[in-house]
């Protein structure tokens, strides 16, 4: 991030359950671009919990391919009130950082 002239900040350390509650509260304020956010929307749709086979009680969220996008949305929701378009800065100048 610093190589892209950005100043990363530490996200508050909330429990996963508290972060999920914050993310759920953020949905009414969100607009998703049908094309550019299709992968994120798909990950959010597929995000699920482990269900105990005998008791049918929901447990911890499953860690699978969908959890990465859902976790990113959860972290965004936690800091959403701190984000401002005015403070975003200049456009990102991508350089060849060896990323394929």
C-alpha cells in the first residue's frame, strides 16, 4: 500500500460475530455495480456457516472461497463511517511491483 502512496490504517479488532453484525447493518447503505462487483456479490451470497449435523445449530462461518470476499466486505463495513471521498487522494499510480 505504501508503494502506491497510500497510508494503511489498522482496522478495529472486533470479533467475527460483531463484524458480521456491522456488515449486515451496512447493506441498506450499499449500491453494487452489477458488472464490476459481481464477484463480491457472489461471495456474499455464498458466505455461510457450519451447521452441526445432529443439532442443526449454526456455528462458525466456513472458511472457503466465499469467505475472502465476505471478510473484505466486513472490514470495509467496520471502517465505512471513517471513509470520505474527499480524503481519498489522487488516483493510484500503478507501477510494476512484480505482481502478476
